[in-house]
């Protein structure tokens, strides 16, 4: 087993500073992402009305079993009528240009900008730090991995030190960068709370948060016809069954207590 | 109909999962520190990781869930093996850090 003696100055000036810098950059990225998020768009009253009607029909379908049977009937009639008749539709704007190209629609452009901003904020700090490390911290060994790896990693992990016999467990600072990149998620979770923008979990959060805001603030594809959606929804509402949870509730409650 | 009498609330399930994930991340990082200090190397480290993962899951199972996984986590057996590799990068980071600090430097 090779034993190398490393200078404690390496620990003080390389190991701990790199970790410290990466933690700080992560916190910075989290705050920058929050600050750069644009405020939610304002919708007009008519647009909100039509979306709210669709949401109402959707939640009726999901939760109809909690209502009394004649309440279900009444709501069904009202919803089917409202969806079919188009009373709630936004009045057609004669000035709005016909969007033949759904890609150039305003809303899709804004979504693209948001996701691009997110990507840039992830990529740019990583590139900068990698360049900084390769510039200033190359050419020496700072770390010993407790586990062995195969020879292919030698060129990546021992980038500055080109020796033949040095076991793969001795690595240079670029591998410390990679270890930090993947391993600091728990530190960010501790410092910033769980939904932080600094870890890679933001990618999944981006998808999930995206679909939630998409459902509430705007329809799914802006090019889709709201009237068509309403017709589909009215057919779905019509097939809501009459099962209500409240039908046999007296016997069930009595069974619980006796 | 049975599903609606005891409905599956998505918010609670997500919250539970987040709490479990947070606990696992924290404790596995600390176990990584202890692995480094103890001087564990190579495949012993993998065994130690699995052991600590099962230990933490067992503690959550006994103390927080009272022995009943299905009430708090859907579907039940996924709690034990679905996210085994989630805490691995943090474990490896702290393991390497403390191993080097204690055994390689003066």
C-alpha cells in the first residue's frame, strides 16, 4: 500500500476552500434563481372565467361521490349546459392575429425563456468553477479515495500528475470537484430547506412545478381551442355516475359504534 | 368506493416522502463521516452504507410509523428499497473527506 505524506497546507488551502466555494456558489445560485423568476402573468377576467369553469368541471368529476345524489344531478345539469352553450367563453378578439405557428405564441416563448434561464444558471457556474480549478489547482495530489477504481479513470482523476505507478486512489483536485458536485445535495438541503434550487433536484422540481403552474395559470397548450376542451369536458361530466358515498352512511356509522 | 372512504391524499404522501428523504440524506452523510473516521475502505464501505441505510429505515419504521408502513407510504414495500442510492453521493463525499483528513494528512 503506497503511503504518501501530504502537506497540511494542501488541506488548508485547497481541500477546504474548494468545498467552501462550491457551497457558497450553490447558495448564490439558489438565491439568484429565486430573484430571476418573473412574476406570474396577468390574465384578463374572461380568460380566468373560462379556465375556472374547466377546473370546476374537473374537480366535480373527481369529487362527485362526496355529494348528495340530487346535488350531483343539479350540478351536472348546470355544468353540461354551461360547457356546451359557450356562455363562459372569452369573446373573440377581432384584433388578435391568427396564430398559424403555435411555436411563436407568446406564452410558449415565455416558457422557453424560463427554462433557458434555469439551464444557464446551472451550466455557467459549473463551467466557471471547473475552469478555475483546472487553472489554479492542477498538478498535485490532494486526496486519497477510500475505494479503488479502474484504470480508465486515471486520466481524468489524476489529470495533472502523469505517473505510471501511482495507485488510482490518489487523485487530484478535479475529482474533488466532481465528488462535491454530486455530494453536496444534502448540505444544500440542510442550509436551504428541501425545495432548493441549488441541487440537481431542481430539474425534477422544475417539471413538477411547471405542470402545477401550467394547470392553474394557463391552459396546457395555448394554441388549443378552449371551446373544444369545453365540449370534451361536458361529455365527461355527463358520464359521472350517481354513486354517492352518503347513501348507506347511517348503517356504516352504526356499524362503527355497535 | 372503498378508496373514497379512506382517500389517498397526494399532499400528505408527498410530504411524507420528503421528510423521509431528508432524514435519510442527513443521517447517511453523518454515517459517511463516521465511516471515514473509522478508516473503512473499499467494499467494507459499501456494506457499511447498506447497513446504515437499513438501520435508519428500521428506526423510521419503528419509531415514526409504529410498525405500519402502509399507512404512511404508498406502496408499502417500496419504502425499504426504492431509494437506496439516493444518499450515496453524500455518503461517498463525507467518507472520502474524513478518511483523507484523518488518515492521509497529519
